[in-house]
DNA sequence: TTAGGGTTAG
C-alpha cells in the first residue's frame, strides 16, 4: 500500500513536471505546486531548478591555458598531444591537471600511460604528478607500484605531503592491509612535519566502515570530536551510509539528527544514503518524508538519488513505475546513466521479460559508450536464469570482442547458467577459465558450482571443491553448508548430513529456515519422522520460525510413513499458525481420502487448511 | 594541479 502511495505521488509529480507551467518556470520550492496524498507532500520533482543549457562547444575548441575540463579519455589524449607539440612547452602544471582529471574519470590505466609519455617527452615530475600516480596504483590495487612511486619521491628529492600519505593509507585499506595503514598513520603523527588531517581520519573511518566495523568508526568519530581535528559533513555521511548499508537505519537517523544539532548541514549525498537505507527496508513513507525534507531545504535529488529509487522499484518488481521515474529524470534534465538503465534491465529480467531488457540494452547501445561490463553481465544473468545459455554465451563473446573484461560476477552468472541446464562439465571448465583469466571465484561462485554438482549427484567432486574453499580460507557461510547438507541428504548419506548439521554451531554458524527445512526433509526421506518433528520444535526454541514448507514436508513425511493421525495433528498446528497445505501434500491427502484412510470427522480441518 | 562520503549486476 505504501509503495503504491509513493508511486501515485511520483505519477502525480510527473504530471506536474510535464505541464507548461512547470516547464516555463524554473521555480523555487516556495512557489512550487505541492502534490498532496494522504498528508505526504511530494514536491521535489517540480521544484528543482532547471540545469543550465549545456554548451555545444567541444573540449578541443578551448585553449589549453584555460585548463579545459576533460570529460572523456579521448579528449584527454588529444589535449595532451597538443600540449606536447607546443613550443615553448607548458609547465608540468597543465600536465598534472590533465592527469588529475583523467584520474577523476576513474581511467587509472590511462593516467599511467600519460605519465609514461611525460617521461618519454622529458617532462619533469613534481609532488602532484607522483601523488596522482599513487592514487591510480591504489585504485588498481597495485600497492607495490604505489610504494615504488614513493621511492621516486626520495630519489628526486621531493617530499611527500599529507595528500600522498593519506592516499597510501587509503590504498592499504582497500587491500585490507590494516596494520600497514595504521603504521603509516603513526609515522605521520610521530614525524611532526606532515600531520594527519580531517581527510586522513575520514579515510580511516571509511576503512572501518568497509570492514563492517561501525563501532570502531563511531569511536574514532568521538575522538575527533574531542580533539582539534573536528569531523565534518563527509565523515558523518560516511558513517551514516555505512549504518544504512547494514540496515541500522534508526542509528543512522540518530547520527543524522546529532550532526544537524551540531550545525552541520546535510547535502544530497547524506540524503541519498538515508533514502537508500529506508527504501531497502521497504519504508516508503519514510523515503517520501526524507525526499520532501531535502527539497524543503533546497537540496535536490540527483542522478544517484533517482537511481536508488529506480533500482529499489525494479527489485520490488515495479518496473513500469521505475520507467516512470526515468521519464521524470529526463524531464528534469537529469540524464539517466548506465546505472539507471542497468537497474531497469535487471528489473525486467527479474520479471522474466528478457525481451524488454534486451530493448533497454539496445537503447543503451544506440546511445554510444553506455554499455559496460555490468550491462552485459545483467543481460547474461537474465538469459542464464531462464536457461538460455546459448544466448548468454553469444553475449559473453560479444563483450569480449568489444574489449570489455568479464569479471567474477559475469563468470558466476555463466557458471550458474551451465549448471541450470545440467551442463556441469562446461560449468567446471568455465570455473577454471575464469581463474586463468585472473578473475577469482568468490563464495557465491563456489556456492553455485557446489549446488550444480550436488544436484547432478557429483558429491565427491562437491566435497573436493568444499575442501578447496577451506584451504583458501574463504568465509564459508550457512548457504554453502546448506547446499552440502542437501547434497548428502539426497544421496542417502543422512548420517554425514546430520554430522555436518550438528557441527554448525562449533563453526559459529546458525542454521536458517532453509537449512532446517533441508535437514527435516532428509530425515523424513530416511523415515526418521520423529527426529524431524523434534527438529521442528528445536528450531522454534532457537528462534527460527518454521514456514509453510517446513510443515508440509513433515506432514508428507508422516503420510509416506503411514502415520496419518500424526499428520492430521500437524495439519491442525499448521492451520493455527496461518500456513496452508501445498499442492503435493494436498494430492497425498486426496489420495488418502479416496481410499477412506482419513476419519471423515477431520474433513472440515482439511478444508480449512487448503 | 594531488587525498575523504552516496547509485547498478551473481
């Protein structure tokens, strides 16, 4: 209902956005028309001032000395070449500016290439050049090279500054090298002439957040508050975002209030994190409130905010509504980007509407350089999920021809696709190929291949793969154990399955409802219905609520083991808990009724449970 | 001219 309310607001807002009145008036919030629905005000879509008209002048039309804003790598290389041909040569500063702008576009390898060209053309380096180079190596997870650039500083008699060290700390944290990051921080603090600043501490706080250690992040925030290096918006926003990602939205909102009470004003990034957090919890009313609140402060949603809305709607199956949001973006002169379209494609794939997803993909292709690895992976995943492995492989080859590098997620989707069509040998080959191509399988990849092997009754290979995961010290989760327990149960190895199940707590893992259901099903198949029923009691005692599947499995177990009266007792319990008989259990009961094996007095109960 | 926060895929 709340979702529908939100969508009606969006739809209403869309109407006003397209009206002549709105288009002619880049209005302020105070002048805007409010869209009212159940006391919610959804004004932001038609209160945001229009963006200025884009200049048609290309980057190359502008003189180098104006420090042109680079918007793509091709322009960067062109401007760079022109500068190299200039006589006298420009100083190192404009070269640094180009390197910096390309780094901001996240084309780190291109920066390294430009840097090498500077060396060939005998253009000197300074602290800026080398720091930008370190940034690039850090983002490419090549800390070894970053540290060798640090060596260049000393060789050239240059002194690294707080920017250099902060970047190196970030690089260490990105590679999970926490101890080295801490050592560098302590060296800075002891050194005297290059003290860490608010960005350094912000970087460390983000490192804690990335590791899921919100309490350490908050502890450091408190220390900053006590000291001279006061936290500001970015630091608070970092923690607010991390709390939202961990679904600790109440804590995030409390920190948000605390931040504002200290006079620190939020911006669109802070609000987008909060909106994302509440959307993930399905708290649409709260999302609407936050959207209206930000607009009331003249903070307007940007492409990130809209993408959060589009993606959440798509994940909820509301792709038509998501398309509506995209239309609103376009009217608001906010260009949908590849993230927007990738979310839409995934939304269509989730609904099984691959044709529509393909149309979005073709639209992206027609727009030029919009299709990326995620776009291909999304569509590949859509085909794989619907057992169209040949189409998925065609796309995979196409992306390789275009020079796009398939990542772990792309390969994982394809491994899943091959497993789904029973071509387990191909799945295993692809699993090896991805590693040969430098893409490491993660826990998800392993879980998919393990499941494929178990479902194809290749249990010994599955156990071998599990051993590989243990040897690699991967973070083996309950999903992996559930797959193995199911594989053991289905091959009649109930003892081994029971051992694995009972050993979960010693590994610090809690079975979830799926794990219980698998074990209960295994016990029923083995005729151990009493033990299955005990497990039902045990799971409830441990706070894991059974679902309809749990009850139906045990009821079928009772019927198969000719324990009809016990089945009827459980049907009663199930009905009291609000669950129904599923199709296969119903079929068994109808069969019993036809053979007069059920007391007619129980008929009303059975009817009630259907 | 260099460092820190928000969006997508399994």
